[in-house]
């Protein structure tokens, strides 16, 4: 076995990756002071597991990482790999070459690898025991080491001699076995305390178990009776079902027939209802028309009676005028006959006068001759002349009477024309009344149409009002349901809050410590683990299973606070509790990287949310627990890690460190995490229900407002229809 090569990157003064080969023979490294010669030996010492900062010539482990210069940025990690030729198999590994790698990050995380496979510092220490190469070996001799050996105490020389003799490995194993025995004794003491505590509860538990057994027996008997009862009821139900199916088929056929008949009847009713509405509308319109016509007929009858009396009076006048006209015409004919007779007399008289004048002329001479006779003839001529003048006067008088009769006839004719004109005016008035009657009928039809329109609008408003009424009722029911659900959530939240307040589900000792802390009697109590963490629902079962009884462990600031709480429990004989003082805890973390493994979800403490100051306690409890999705992947992961870590599945199955397995139905520790998660969920649901209730209340108010508006519009429409 010999050193083959050394790879350094980011370690002290080596920011870039370098490779130093060790050929056969002696390899010497020379250089001026400060060039980094000692850093090479420090790198070998560091990769072999050196934990002493003083041996590495640094004040803290972070100093081994390249801190940067004015021209170069500092590195984020330091890594050293030492390759050893294992051709003689001096190292207990089935490889011809063994490469040991150590990587350290500025965050404080450290990783070890053997042939690039994750390993523990313990594995590396055990690998180099009895070889002289380990961190406590004599193969690395630094400045002052010889003087330290010569001048050191006998115990220090003894350890080196044991390393040379090859017995340090067995001493290490002895010490490790003793530590395990001490830890086992502590666990036994703790188990004894738990057994004593449980022994006190044993009588009560036995009584409860006896009751549980009786309950299970009675439950099984009840279950059998219920099954028999159910089977009997099932048989009856089947018989009833067959009868009901027959009745149902018959009733279904009858229902279909009745449905068809009902549809036809409803259609007929609808048609009759529409016809009834139309007929009622027509009857109302006809009644109104009849009333109007009767009124108009009464008026026309009155006018007709007046016109009839006027016509009869006018007829009497016309009859009298016709009689007067006929009498005048008769007098005119008599006068014409008289005038004709007088004309004939005048003509005869004129002829006679002519003859007389002829005779006078004939006898004129005789007159002259006969003076006596002549005087007589002159008197006769004068008489005839007077008679002629009298006839002329009578003729003139008859002409005047004839003119008067013509005037009376013209007057009567004018009166007749006035009566005829009055008759025409009466006819025009009658036609005007008929036109007014037609206009009244037109207005009546218009009003009827308006009334029908108002009724249709009223029917539409009634339907809209029914819809709004139904919408309002639905909104009211939804608001009441939401209020009921919100009340149930509030009650559940109050119950859970009371349980949280009174620490229900915790042991008596934990309750007492928490109560005394809340009263200020105990200081430095941070709280139980269950109240310091928040877990997603999907990891809840896994984390509760991984914590187990530790979910009730109490986190304190320091050991003093834990001691005071323990003294209080002891003095009051209140039982026992486990405390996690943050300043004294030394959590162990998993350095291997399992990411990319099938089914691997994460390390348990990384799946939990908590305050940063409490992270140390959570890492102490869950830092070496892996979480997988299924039991198959968990088995594979446990096998790959050589059963060095506990693996928990999402459904609560556990593979303990060392290979033992715990599983079955998931059992939660009093539901402490579930209760907190449920309380948060109920709070969120309560907020959502409150918003939903406010929205439903606003919707209900809008529906009530719309319903009121529609009711007002419907009332106004009904009143308008009544006015029409």
C-alpha cells in the first residue's frame, strides 16, 4: 500500500484544482516560505479525517476554504481526494485503488466519499485503523511531533504505541461498544420509567380492555343480528321491489296515458282560456260599444223626435202652403178665365165699338142731318166709353191680384226650398253622427288593444315576478345554508381552539409544564414539538410516524430551563417528560446525497417548516430520517444505505436503522399535528364562507330590490288595466 496521487481544489492556498503524483521512491516538495508546502501535508491530514483546527493551523474549519484575494473570488467549498494503491489489499476493500475524498462547504456541511460513494467519517477512521495512516497515526510527522512524543505523557506515548502495535482498532471498537452499552443502559432506565408509568395505568387499561373485549363481543353479536336483520329486510325489499316494479310499470303506462291526456287537456284548457280571454275581451268591447251606441241611439232618438215634430210642423205648413198655393192657383185660373172672358167681352165690345163707330161714321152724316138723333147717339157712345173704362179698371185689378198670387206662390216655394234645405242639413247631421259613431268605435278598438297590451304586459310582469320570487327564495335558502355551514365551522374552530388552549391530547406532565410556563412560573419553555412545526398535508402521516412519542417533547432554551421543569415534575409527582435544550443539542445529519433515487422525497427535517431558532431541535429528532413514497422504494433505499438510517413512507410504514420494520395502519399521536392543520384549514374555510355569505347577502338584497320593483310595476300595470 502506498500513496499514488493527491487532488486538491479550493483548499487553503490552492483555489484551482491541482494533482500531485507520488512515484515510487521518495517525493520531496521544496519552495520558499509561504508557498504552501505545509498546506499539502495539511490536505493529507484533513482528507484522512482530522477534526482539530489547531492541527490544521486554523481557528475554525471554514478557514480551510480558499478565502480569496484581491484578484480572485473566494471559493464556496474545499475538496481533497487522496488516491492509494491497494494492490496488496492492506485496506479491507476489494479494490486495487482506493480514493478517499472529503468536501466541506461554507455552510458547515461536510461530505466524505470512498471511491466516490458516500461514506461516514467513522467508516474512514475504521478503514485506516492499524495501518499507521489514520489521523492518529504516526505516518505524518509534523514540526514538534518528535519532541511531543519524547516529552509527552505516558498515555500519549501509549496511544501511539498501540497504533503501531495494531491494537488501536480493537480499543476503538471496545470504546464504541462501551458507549453503546451506556446508551442501552440509559434507554433501559428510560424504558423502566415508561414501564413504571404504564404499570400505574395498567389496572385502568385492563378495565378498559375488559370493557373493550365485551364491547367487541357484543358488537360482533350485534353485527351478526344486524346482518340477519338486513338479509331479512333485503328479502322483503326484493319482494316489495318486484311488486313495486309491476305496479310501477302499470302506473308508468297509466302515467304516460294520463300525461298525454293531461297535455291534451292542458292544451285545450289553454286554448279555451285564450278563447275565453278573447271572448271576454270582445264581450267587454261589445258591451262598451253597446253602451256607447245606446247612449248615441238615445241622443239620436231625442234628435229624431225633435226633427220628427219639426218635420210634422213643416209638413203642416207645407200642406197649408200647398192649399194656399192650390187656392191661389185656382183663383189664378178663375182670374185667367175671367180675363179670357173679359178679353172676349173686350174683343166683342171692341168689335161692337168698331161696328158702332162704323155705324157712327155711317150715320155721322145722318147725325149732322139729324141733330136730335145725334145727341142721343153721343150719349150712348159716352155710356159705352164709360163701360169700356170700367172694364179696363177691372182688368188692371185682376192683373194686380194675379201678381199678388204669383208673389204668394214664390214665397211658398222659397219656404219649401228652406224645408228641403233643412232636411238636407238634418241628413248631414245624421251622417256626422254616424262618423262620430265610427270614430267612437275606432277609439274603442284602440282602447281594447291597449287593454289587451296592458294585460299581456301584466301577464309578462307576473311571470317575471314569479321568476324573481323563485330567485329570491333560492338566494335566501343559499344564504341560510351558508350561514349554517359557517356556524358549524365556527363551532368546530372554537372546539379545536379550546382543545389547543387546554393542551388536550398531551400527557399530564407536558400539560403541567405548559400551564406553569403560561403562568410565568417556569421560564425558558419554548413549547412542545407539535406546536413548533408546520407540515404539509401530504407529509403529515410520515412526520407524525417519524416523531412518534417525541411529538410531545418540550423544547427549551437551555439545560437550566429543562432542569427546573424536571424538578417541578418530580416535586409534584406529575410524571415524566422529555426536554430538548437547544444549547445542548448536537444533531446528527445525513451527509449522503440521495437525490435522484427512486421514490426518495427528502430528509424528514427538511420537509418541516419551523422557526430558524428551533431548527436545531427538529434536526435532532428528524435529521437522520428519510422519507419515501412507497414501501418498495423505502426497502431499496434502506438496502442502499446499509440500514444506517430510518426510512418512513408517506402512509406511515417504517424501516428502522438496523433493518427492523414497523408498519400496519397509520396511528397518529393523539392527532396533534392533524388538529393544528385542521384548525388552519377551518380558519381558511371560515374566511371563504364569510366572503361567500357576504356575497349571498348582497345577492339576496339585490333580488329583494328587483322583486319590489317588479311588484310595483305589476300593481301599476293592473291599475292601468282597470282604468282602461
